[in-house]
C-alpha cells in the first residue's frame, strides 16, 4: 500500500496530469452497458491539464459517460480530509468517484461538483461527503468509504445532462 508523501510543492498528489508524473490509464465506461450511445474520454495535455470530454446522448435509455482508472497501488488516505483540484468546465455538474476495489462493478463513492465556466475553480471534496452508489443509485445502508485502501478513481457526467461536455482539470491532491 502506498503512503502519500509530499512532492516539492508540499502537495500530496493522488492523480497527476503532468507529463513528468505517473499518469493513470483511463478507461471509458459509458452508458453502452445499458444500450445508450454516450461516449467520453480523458486525455492529457502537454500543459499538465486533464481533459474529460465527449457527448451524452439520451437515446436508448442512455444519459451518462464516465472514465475509470486503477491506482498503481492502493493509497492510504486516512491522514487527509479530502481531494482538492483546480477545474474549469461548461456549466455541467461532474462527479469524482472513489472505490476500495479495482472491480468496476463494486460500490463507488461519489461527490458532485460544478466548476466555473470562465475561471479556474478551486474544488474541495471532503471524504465525509462522498456518497456510496451502485449503478447510479444511492445506497443508504452502506458503510463509509474506507480511506485506508483507495484502489481506483472515476469521473462521471450523469443526470441526463445531454450534449457535448468538457471538463478541464489540474492535479488531484489530498488535503
């Protein structure tokens, strides 16, 4: 298990989009699993920005796009309060998801955020506010997220927010 250590800027990086850092392999997990036709992907720019973009279509019962990445090693985040990132988007609401497993069929703990459209927004997502979900439905009797074993991360655009989407992000750091 990986303990998070400070980098030269004093941050504890969970996800980096920097060309010098260890980039994650992001896999698209759209609504095609239920007949939908939405699509999304996450790409890295040379400037160290991650771009989650695509299109959400409501055809055939669709309505969401997501990407998932397994962490190289599980991360122990028990000494931290949450995730912080800088983001700029298109007015849509996005969600970051965390799992205690690399199995994409496992429970995902999600936190929604809506970045500014003009300027970079500092987004702080406390772990205590991540909600357990299963296939988009909130679970009311599930235990809290196990912070000692974060195994994978996800990004979602859901809630039937049809049309093109674009979310720009800088590194996700633990605070």
